[in-house]
């Protein structure tokens, strides 16, 4: 199995493990577009980042933890300059926290 197939298999496993939360977090990232890669038709663009964010959310205790996790992953995937300050992730983190906890509001 080559690297591309391994990434696809890992993504399918994560999607199965996290169910609707996988899609919710991907949608939230795409809508907020924290690093400017939303070109309207590439709705799966943030999936690699979701693949690394979701496993870390199990250790999140509050929205501040989610904000830190998402920012760290954006810095890791892109760069500190592209990711920008952690403050930019407050609203996005609040939405992800609600989705992670299963809040409906």
C-alpha cells in the first residue's frame, strides 16, 4: 500500500470512528477558513487537518483547549505566519467544542 492509499485508509477509519463529528469539524473549518484555502468547491480541503485535530480533542477540557489544539495543528500544517494568532480561532473553537460535546444550540 503506497502513502496515498495509507492516508485514505486512515481517513476512512477516522471518519468511521468519529462519525458525524468528522464532517462537522471539517465543515466548521471550511466555513471559517482560517488559512484562506476555501475556494468554494474544495469542501474537503481541511480533511488532513481534521485527521490530526480530532484525535487530540479527546484531551480537551474546554473551548480554550480546542482553540489551542486547532491553532497548533494549523501552525504544524501550514506555518505560524499563515496560521496567524491563536486569537483568530476563538469563534471556530467554540463551534468545534459545541459539536464535540454534541450540543444542539
